[in-house]
C-alpha cells in the first residue's frame, strides 16, 4: 500500500513537471507568450492545487472515502493530461491544467492520512519520509522520460496523451485496495460496544401514570410475552436487557469491537447502538461530551504506548444484575445489590423492555 501511494504521489508530481521539458515546443505550437507559459506551469497548478486540497481532502477523510477519492482524482488528472495533448490554444491548455491540479490536490493529504492509520506509530516517520521521496523521484523520472521522448522525436502532445493513458492502470490498482478505518472510528465503535454491554447507568426509573400494556413489536396484545404495568408503579427500565435484545443485535452477548463501524459518512446514532445515556426527551445532555472525553483518553493512552490489562472482579449478584449471567434468577440478581430494581409498591414488578428498531 505504501508503495502504491508513493507511486501515485510520484506520478502526480511527474505529470505536473513534464510540460516544462517541452517548453519550447509547446510555446511554439500554441503561440504562447512567456506570461501565458508562466501561468500554465506555475499559477494554474500550484495555487489551485493548494486551495482545492483543503476541502477535498477534508471531506474525503471525514466521510471515509479516501481510496475512492484517490482513485477518482487519479482518473480525473489522467484524463486532463490526455486533454492537454489535444489542446490547440492557450485557453484549452490552461483549463486542462487547472482541472488536472484539482485532481492532484488531495493526493498528499490523503496519502498521509491513510499512512497514519495503517502504519504503527513508531514506523510513521519512516513511511512518511518514504512517501515524500516521491517528489524527487517525480522530478528525476520526468526528466528521463522527456529525454527519451526527445530522442525518439515524439511530439509533446503525443507524449502527454501516452502518459495519461498509461497511468489509468495505477488508478485501478488503488481502487482495488481496502480502505483502512481511522483509529478514531475503531475506538468509537469499541467504546459504543462497551457501553452496550456494560452501560455505566444500568437503567432508569419511571413512575407509571396510567396502566399500560407492553407488547413486543409484532406480537399479539394477548400474547404471553406482553406485560401489564399498573398505574402508580415505579417501573425500572433495564438498559442491560434492552442492549442484549436478540431482535436488535446479532450475537447479543458477545463483545464485537467492530459492531458499530460504518462505511462512509454515516455515524451511528444512540438508537442504533444500545442505550447507555437514555433515549427520548430525557436523553443525556452530556452524552457527546462524555464520549469525546473517553475517546480522547483512549487515544492518549494508545499514543503514549501505555498498556492496560486486567479488570476488577465483579461479585456474583451484581454480575447477574448487569446481565453477565444469562440464566440468573431474581435471587441471584438481588444478592449483592444496594438498591432494588423496584422501589414501589411493596410487591416488586420487573418490566423487561426490549429495544425495538
Ligand atoms: C458516563 C457518563 C454518563 C452517563 C452514563 C449518563 C447517563 C445518563 C442517563 C441514562 C440519563 C437519562 C436519565 C433518565 O432518562 O431519567 C442522563 C440524563 C442526563 N445527563 Fe447524563 N450521563 C453521563 C454523563 C453526563 C454528563 C457529563 C453530563 C453533563 C455535562 C450529563 C448531563 C445529563 C443531564 C442534564 C441529564 C438529564 C436530561 C433530561 O432530563 O432532560 N450526563 N444521563
């Protein structure tokens, strides 16, 4: 992958530079003034490339479309390179060069972004230096290729067309690679999965103001799984059970760190990820803040190379209450608790809430 990124970067540089080796012929054939040639070689590429890099790379990085964007960009600038070969006027050439620069602009930023996600921290400097060698290889190779074209008396426009056509295959190779999820996407998914299985708040109380019958989605009102919750009872909405609902989560009791990883820009919502911060009108106002803090701490731990191992031993009753003992009965669930799941009335009512999609 690093080699592919290096090649792509080098070709982007090379296509930018190759025109300068045909300066005399291009100025003669297109009847260019020195100012016009200056615009083609400098402003048309440099400034546009620098300016368009920021938005394109930003959107591609944050929407998880880095490889797709690199492929599309490579195809685009190759077409523009071919189009330069067909140019007969200054304006045709100028527009082709502008369009080519837009295609080349995200290459550097996206390559660095990809490298920082698939290369371990201690190799980062080495691999990024390897990428930047691409600029110098681009310069050296473009000179060699131009000399070869010169020796064979290939006209500049045929040379540009040939270069553009040759490079299409690299774009195809990039498209076949698999994108790497960003480190933040992995941590974010692992954090949400942790909160699904072990939410810090395991449930909330609600006082029932009128008698309601709870039924599972799709089941009959009179089915045996429906429950009547009488008015004036305090109902315990048990997040731990809802988060293990097999109708909502495949392999509900397993910890799957990549369960909430999504392709593209889609960010999982709280409703997709189980309930840790409540839902609806009383949804936790600090949910985003808390997640940001946890992710930042996790990233800092990773970056500083700390390893955290082991965990506390959970006593039996609490373990059952937290949902870690699938077959535990009410006695086990209440053994080590300081607070009962039902406060009122005297006879306890346990309501199981399933998380409906
Ligand atoms: C691990 C950390 C946290 C957890 C697990 C958590 C969990 C919850 C839960 C489950 C609720 C819903 C309560 C209900 O439905 O009755 C809630 C509500 C709330 N949380 Fe958090 N919370 C956390 C951190 C925070 C922080 C850091 C803040 C403030 C900066 C905060 C502010 C609130 C507020 C204001 C509500 C009430 C919202 C309302 O009633 O409209 N929470 N939280």
